[in-house]
């Protein structure tokens, strides 16, 4: 009897203990964002949206001003560009690797995994000079291209997995119906791997969205993204934590929204692991 | 259109999937490629469709060598075993797909799709997606899609194997009629000898990538060239018994452990002419044995009533044979009975090579 009750209680207690640090952080995060004048560093004196004033007020920045919306727009542009590049390349490469036999295919696939294992930050110096020589350093599309390159190796594997799931007969059927390889890819395969397209896009989008190191290093200080904007707020003498929390909350809404919106599709993704500079 | 395979081989590494296959399929002919799984029949079909390039040999459509033509350049219609419908398109769009790729004007396209749908009785399901169709309807859509572009050649890969038994018999007849009505050269792959026998004008029987025999169904049934063909064609399969040939009193006898039968002159002549080896394999079909009378002694092993007749398994001197008896026949296991072989229908094969001695 006692044993049975214990068996019921122990898992709950364990879960609560494990979850407690995270819960505390989240609760503190929300309290700070929506509270004013903290006592004991956690209990707010009153609730308000005062911390969200950056939504309608410019942000003082050195001698000049900027707004949160500029940084937000930049981040959307950066992440969407990166997602688009990753998706386009992975959908083409994934199809080829799934369906066409060529020399060095296995080597290429293994190489992608090895490339994925290389940590993003160690490539920074090389990428810096590469972008400099091509002439796209300090520009959001250029940096998005570099950021996309980090997610492409695993993205290719993801895309290949989706294409592998399409029966050979369907492809043969389309080819015998008169389709060229490109038509088969475009008219038959892409509609059938829609979840895959969504997953790969989100993959590219999310990692670019929360990227800091690449954005910080390769973009000039005058071009702010959300991550670098928040960082610059940290670099002041007096840190307004409520303000920071509020902005971080806004920063985290789009990826959260995407996750919730496309949760079911994302759960189908065979491999999921982070990479790059966070 | 006539299709000619001239010593076509297809190797995958060391495996010879198709080995020096020479086969001619006549204009408007319905040809079955028959054989057990792994015999190379589907590979042959994919070679003709253009998905594989032959390792050696040439494939001709009429007088044109098509070895280097891509599938889309061959104007071939194909129905796959899985039907391979495009799941994201309606039945209409599936059928229209080949026409859309050819940029057929919208009005003409609609007319052609409708005509094809009415020919195959699927007008009511045109707005449905493959997932909402029954197996039989899916097959008709696949067939319509293959035929709508008016191909020179129709290829069918095990088209009936995914249908239930009843529908299969219906579709068998319908496909045969459709092929004759449209007059389109058709090659049809199957592992089911009944399908091949019932539908095809001619059957090409393959085994291990090699052609065993090609001819009209009744020829494969009545005059199999070797043991493999004899054993593959016909249900229940032919009985094989080890026997020796003996000459006595000017007659040729075939003697087994429990029987000695004089061979009819027609058979004896062919065998003598060949100057054959002594030991042979004698083949006799279950329907060419009479039960209840005759010289040969046997013991009932089991009796299986089939409705229109009865399948009897008999043990004669340690060798098991199958006999088709009238539906009224009944007997208990271990009962002793007498059998008679219809000697005109005896087949004889060389024990070493397995080749028929009667051809």
C-alpha cells in the first residue's frame, strides 16, 4: 500500500524538482516584463506595460535614436532570407541525393554530416574575409547567406529523408507521363513534400532568428537585429531588467508562434539538433 | 506498334537480371511476361519503358532503336502495381497530367479526359483524390492516365495483384476486351500463370533472367519445352515421376517404380528419333489421370473437394502425385485405389538437362 502510493508520488516530485529552475526563470521573466519596481528582485509593486514602452517610443542609442521596429524588421528579413536560401538549396540537393545516382554520392552525404559537426564560430574569420572579397559583408543578405550555409548540411539530410519517402513508382509514372526531371520535381515532388518544405524553412528561419555571433561580427554596429539590440542594452551602465525582459518577450514571440503553428509538421522531422552560434 | 528485344541483357553488378533476352512482340499483340518473383520480368518492363538502359543488346520500337530514348520520349503508357497515382491531385487531374505536360489546349484536354473516364466507367469519381477511391477505381484511374495520351505501347506491371479475388476476375475480362477494342500493343507482367493464360495472346515465361519458352498459352500448356515450364504452367502443377525407357516387343515402355506403360507411337517416334538417355522424368498433368480403374496401384493420401471437381493426393510407391477426380469422388486416407495415366498426354524430359524429349 505504502509502496504503491510512493510509486505514484515519486515521479511527480522528481518532475517538479527538475522543472523548478526553469519555472522560476520563466515566472521571473514574465514578472519582470509586466511588473514595475521590484521588491526582493522578484515581487513587483504593481503591474503595467511600462516596460513595453519601446513598442511606441524610440530607443536612445548613443547620440542617436533607433526603434525596436527597425531591428525587428531587420531580423525578420534576415531570418526569412536565410530560411529561403536553406529551403531552395536543400530541396534541390535533397531531391538529387535521393533520386539520382552519381559518383561520390555517399562521400558527399558523409561530408555533409562532417560539415555539420564543425562549430559555426570557428568559421567566422574565414567567412568574414570571404564576404569581404565578394563584397557582401555588412549587408543583411550577405550575412543571411553565410548563416544559411551553416544549416544547409543537415537541411539536405532532412530534405533527402522527405524525398526518400516518395515511392519510385510515382516518379516513374510522372516520367513516363512525359515529365522532365525538373517538371517531376516541381509538379509532383514539391507538392508531396510540403511538410518537408515547411520543416526545412523553419529550420533555416529559426537558427537565423536567434543567431547572435554572426550578426554581431559580420554586420556593422549601425545595423541592429533583435539579438544585437538586446545585447547593446546590456552594455549600458545601469541595466533596466524589466525593459530587457519585455523586449526579450517580444523577440521570442515569432519563433514561438511558428512552433505552435507548425508543431505537428515539425514533429515529423527525423533529426533535430542545433548548431552554430547562439 | 511492334517491339523487338534483340539479345537484351541487364546486369546489376554481378547479378544478371535479364540475360540475352530475345523477344518479339507483334503489333496489337497482348503479351504476358510470366515468371516467379526475381525472374527479371519487371526489369524487362522497365527496360522497355526506358527507366533502365540495357547493359547489352538493342530494343526496337518498329524499326527505331530506342535504347537511348528517355521514358518521356517513348510515348508509352504504363500502369504500375501500386498504381502510383499522384496523391495530391484529383482523379481528373491525374488523368489530365500527361496531357497538361504536352500543353494540350484546355477544351481538348477536358474532352479527352471525359472520354477516357467514360470508357473506364469512372465519370462519377473524377473530382475525388486517390485516397478516397477504392482499389478498383484507383486502377481504372491509373489505366485512364496511361491511355489518355494515346500511347504506342501499353505496359502493365502486375495490374491485378492488388485487387480482391472477385474484382480480379472481372478486371481480367475487361482488360482483355479493352486491349482488343483499342488494338494497342500491350505487355503485361505477372507472376500468376492463370492471369497470363487467360488474358495473353502469347506468354513469355522467364526464369533467372532467361527466356524459357514463348508461345500461345495452349502451346506452353501442351508442349512445355522443359521441366520448369511444365511445372509452372497449370494448376495444380504437373506431376513428375522418375522413370526409365525400355524397348520391348517392338514397343517403347516407360517404367516407373509401380508402373510400366507402353508409349503411343507418336511419342515413341519422337523419343527414338532423339536417341535419348535411359533415365527420364515423366510428367503427367493431374487432369490426365483417371482414378478408380487401371493398372497402377496407389494409396489415398488426402481428398480435397473443390466444388466442380475433387483434388486427390495419391501416394504411389513413395512418390506423391495429384489427381483431378470427378466432384462425386470420395475416399478415406490410406484407402487403396487404382489409377490410369492417359498415355497420349505423357510428357518426357531429359533427367540431366530437364529439356523435353517430345519437341
